[in-house]
C-alpha cells in the first residue's frame, strides 16, 4: 500500500456534508444546484472507494449510519472552521462578517433594518446567509447566527433575543370569498395552510376552545415565507408568526381575526462562536442586533 496521502475528493465531501445535514439527496441537490442523481452517484462513489456505508437508503428517506454520522460531524466542523478562517484573513476593503439567519427572521425582521446597519457601520461588509437549523457548534456555518430553539446549543455562546406567538392570518380577498371568521369553528369552511406539520394548528384550536373543528382543504408548505406569500395571495388561512406580521396587519394587507395566541416553547437566540465577540466587527453586529431587538 502506498504511503502517499490520498487526495481528498472535496467536491464529493461537500455533497456528502449537504446530504447528511439535510438528510435528503433532493434537498442537497437543490442547495448545490445539481441533480439528485449527481448527489447519489457522488456518495455511492465515496462508499465504494472507502468500502464503508454512509447512508441507509429507504423508500422516502435516507438515514446516516454511525460511520456516516461521525464523518458528517467532522466534515461540517472542518468546513465551518475553514470558512471562519477565510472570513478572518481574506483581504477585502473594510472588515467583513457573515450572519446566518432563517427565512422568516431574515425577510421580516432583518431586511427592513439592513439600511440602518449599513448607514451606521459603513466600513463593515455584512454577508447574510441562509442559516440551516443549528444543533451545536459542529453545525454552526458562520461566526454569528440567529436561530430558533430552546436555548441549548452545545459549544456556542447564546443570548436570548425574542419570543414569538402564533395567531391565524387571512387576506381580505379570502374573507370576501368565504365570509367572515367570527369564531374558530368558521375555520372548518376555509382552506388551511400548514407549515411543516399540522401540530401547531391543532394546538391553537385546542387553546381557542375548538379542539373538535375538522379542518378541510389543507396544504402544507415547508418555507415560512412561502406561507406568508400564499396568505397574501388569498390561498388560505395560516398561523402567522408575530411580531413578524405586525406591519402587514397594520397596513391592512392581512387580517388577524382572533386574539388567541399560541406561544411555543422555543424562541430566537443570538449565537456566536466562543470568543467571537473579541473581533470588533462581530461585536458591533451583535450589539446592533440586540439594540434593535430592544427598540422594536
């Protein structure tokens, strides 16, 4: 056997990391802008070359083996370290920092305030990235992130930012077509939009005193911004995430027919790598986010 080190198949490793993080060849393909077949072929090639099994393939899902899970953690951590190191040393005009956020926080809270940050901090080049669900420091894609959870992210510094509440939202055009929403039982006659699963709607109905309402004409969307757009287009009633929907309610583009609020156990937190705030631009970004939260 040759003592020469093997060349690392970096493209295939990147593909494997995305598939392992998302537990989906299709979602990994969408993220990397390649076909699902390409993802599958690259992972099979890794398994053949290394004579190991990385995934258990089922009809509608893939599951990491123990070896695959261990390798995925190592690769994710390594990619994150590489990205952080590049971010710290690449020569750019001014200082740069990357922030990872989820879709609803990014679109509804961050984007309306970006101009204020740029005006106050013209020398900081901010890059906003789509943030995957973070479970620990091993899956942290940047030095700073805002994520939704129970406050437990092993290896990361965390600070509570914001609680949210769920309450039904509907467009005026849908109310014109289907009639008023005077009581929760009226929801049985409206098209309903779920996000991810149906548990939140069932919990809200229980809280509103109508646990036996039979919802009909249901659709599930997995992206929070798609849910909002579908509501704006008059396609159904969804559980709006407040305070992110306040501006649409205030201007009348969306109606909030009920006062009942469902408060989830999880909340938004600001996450940073250990000692990240010792970097001036990261400290400035974190303090700005915290200040804006207090003022909102």
